[in-house]
C-alpha cells in the first residue's frame, strides 16, 4: 500500500524578511517526499490559517526569526481552533531559545526545531506529528 504524502504549509508570519532557511527546509521536506505549500514572506496569521484551510494541509509549520514565536504561536492556535482546525499539528522553527521550547509545547505546538536542527530530525519530527494526527 502506498502511503499518502504529508502536505505541510511552511509559513513566514509577520515582518520577518529572512526566508532562506524556510526555503531550504521546504526543499528538504519536498525531497523527503512531502508536498510543501510555501506562503512566501510577510504573511499575517489570518492569511496562514486561510491558506491552511484552502490547501487542506496535514501540518502547519512556521518559520520565525523575529523572536515573536510565542505570541505568533498563541494567535495561530487560537485562530485555528476558531476555524475547527485544532486537529492539525503546528510546528515551529527558527530562532528559538531553548528556554522557550517548554512554553511552546505547553501552548500546543507539537514540534520545535531551533536553527541548526538537522534536516533528518525535522523530517522525522514532522512525520511523527502527522502520524499522530492521522
């Protein structure tokens, strides 16, 4: 039996203008057999949720370099719940201090991948959260 491809949205919320890492991770995910929807730069959380609905994604991934991962993650989770998307796992990557990882997980973020996380670890983590949600 052929496994269905995981469809992941890679979003760049806010005014952060750095997307090289997000693009490289998106390529690594694609090379690992996932279908990747990349939102491009400067997306609002509302836009990311709308794209997640339109694209019927399995996982929402945020790339955040600005340090605003906690408020952005909170807002995203609230909006996803309002839209009935609370079953879609959310993962976050970027500049994330180690001390913030427990807070993100307590909020409901299911995977946290700070800068420098090896690609195979990111791929395995996303496959794991998608499998749990299925």
